[in-house]
C-alpha cells in the first residue's frame, strides 16, 4: 500500500475502541501481463474465497451494488452484532471482483456510481467504519441528520 493509504487506514483504526477490531487482509493482485481482465478477476477471486470462512457474512463493495449510507451501514452493524456474525467486506482489485465472489456475497454495497481506485476505497471504508462506531456510540464525530 502507498504510505498515504497506510497512514489514513491506521489513523481511523487507531481511533476505534478495541471491541470494534478491524483486521485488514491483503490479497496480492494477480500479476498483470497479456491475459484478459476476466482471467485476473478469476485468479484474485479464488484467493479471496480461499481466505473466507463458510460462515462469514460477505459484503462485496461493487459499483453495481446498492448505494449505501452511513446510517444504513450502522443499522447493518447493529444487526450483525446482535446475531454475532463475523463480517468480511471485500474491495476488488484493479479489474473489479470476480463473479464467484459476487455470487458468494450476501450483500453488495456501492459508495456511489463513480469508479474509485482500490486504495482510496480502503481509506473511505476505514473512515466509514470509524463513523459507524461514532454513530453507535453517540460520539460527536458524526453530525448526520
């Protein structure tokens, strides 16, 4: 990861209380060459799926997913906590997520209809996880309606 990404993610992770631990797992992107983007997605998809437990509640971040709000993410986290679910949120590589990962996902979220680079999505996700905690804790960081 570029230093600015690591610093941004570390900053939001540092702010989170210990009971809201977040583990960031990196999957090496497929080595790019002359193969098709579909082939790279397939390779990366196999690696992603191999890292998930059968019981993981998988959320795929995908531009074609449902547009999500901070409040909706907070509601979902409340539900997952009540059900004791382990949640994995997946960010695709440069060519997106493979169909196998999208099929395995229980939910697909979009941060909007624009395409964002993986690195920036990681920082945005880290910030949103911190913001969700602030909503749940009644912390003044979140000043939404």
